[in-house]
C-alpha cells in the first residue's frame, strides 16, 4: 500500500494526465449507428415533403371546402400562381 502511494506521488502531472487519458480511451464505447447520417437526412426530407402535401390537402379540402385531391392538379397551382403574381392596377 505504501509503495502505491509513493508511486502515485512521484508521477508528474503530465504522466497523470496521460494515465487518465489512456483510461478514458479504454472505457470509450465505439458507437455504431443503426441508420447512416445520409439516410437520416433523406428520411427527414421525405417526411417534410409528405407533411407539405398533407397540409396542402387539409388546407384546400377542409378549410377551403374543395376536393382535397384537387391540390395535386396542375390547374390548381397555376390558378394560385396567377392570384399571387397578379399585376396590381395602377
């Protein structure tokens, strides 16, 4: 017991830091991701697009009293584009 205390006392600060660092590295777990980051990004983008279309269907069908599936027609979007970009009368 005495020898261990004497050995600890003789270690310099840098040696103690090195010993702590080595101990931490031994404890570190290697984390293997279930889904890679690129797949997570694709899933999030897909969910954003799905939520956009669901929101458009709810907005057009429930709030706007139209057919919810009319939101997928090109004529609906051209009509909305024409309303938004209408020239104001001068």
